[in-house]
C-alpha cells in the first residue's frame, strides 16, 4: 500500500472519530442528564470499549466529565465556555434581528428567540416592547414544558427519537406528581402544533402575559429556533390567538428562507 493510501486511511479514520465524538456529545446534550457508557454505546450501536476510548479523550479535553459517583458521564465545563462564546456569534441571532425588529415595530409587543437546549427552550435574543409594562426576558433563560408554548414548539419539531427520550425522561421524573404529564396527551399536542405551525397560551405563567410562538427552520429543513411574541393580556379579549398570528407566521417564514429553508418555509407559507 502506498504512503498516499495510508494517508487517506488515516485521514478517514480521524474524520470518523470526530463524527463519533460529536454523536456522543449530541446524545449527552439531548439526554439532559448523565449517561452510562452502556447506554451511550447502545444508542450509537457501538461497543462499550470504543465509546470508553472516545469518552476518555473527551474527558481529557474537558468536553465531558465523569460523575463523582461513577454513575455516568455528563457534558464538561469546556463546552459551557464554548457555548457562551458561540451564543455571541450565533448566526441566527444576527440574521433574525432585523426581522424581529420589524415585527416589534408593527405590533409593539416583546419578542424572544429561543433555540433547543436539552429539550428546553434557551433564549438567545430578545427585543422589548417599549411599553411601561413589559415582561422581563433575559438571554440565557430556559423554558420547559408544560408551561412554556415556546418549549412546546421546540419539542414538537425536534426529531421523534429526541422527543420520545425527553418525554420518557419527564414522565419517569414526575410519575408521583398529581400534575404529571400524560404521554399520549403530549404526543397529541405536539402533533397539533406540527400541523398548525404555532402554539398559544392565554397566560401560561399567571403573570398577565399571553404567549404566541412559531418555529423557524434552517437549510437542512430542521428546526433551528422558535420566535415568540409575549404580549400584555387584555381582559375580555378573545382574539389573542389570532391577533398577531399572521405577522408572526410571515416573519418566521422570512427568517427560515433567510436561513436557507425551502421545503418547510413553503409548507408554513401554505398554511398562512
């Protein structure tokens, strides 16, 4: 075998190792909790020995960390530092801002942009309504189902295997609670959101603000983010779920197209 062939094989092996490392990190991120080597190996369809080697390297780089009780691995501190830096450079915040500003100027309501984060909605950008009474929205805040329409949108358009894993994690955790989520109710609600491309709640946090949220897609036709209007709730007003719906949906279509989406942007546009 020539030296050139050896170089190609070595390069291919290196690239594949990077791919596996990325898959491990993605699984840990989607899981939202520490995972055992056995579970990671089973999910990726690989041997425990192979996953252990990758985890060892990732641990040395600070990208993962072993739990003190040896119950598994979680994401490491280096990733949190990189995530903070990445949020400052995140492409969608720059692309979406002018569309968000235009929408805010039309409706005079507060807006937030959130991305998927371990099954939750992580706020990466906000625009105030400019009104005396406005919701306090902070970058870095996380929203979860069942209270957050934004989180419902993000969960609904996540890949099915991610959605099911998140659902089982939540139901296992809340099995003894009176208000525990019913898996079938969650699936039905997600299906409804996927069909209409938005979610609305009159006052999800009992704070006097109604919430309307819609998805944004990227060039791979996958969910990139959710754009949400947080509006002052008015008494005896039955038009909240449609008051700004068309403007919001048109804005999410425009942002999706700016991110390179064609199929999903067209599908959203057809349901306007």
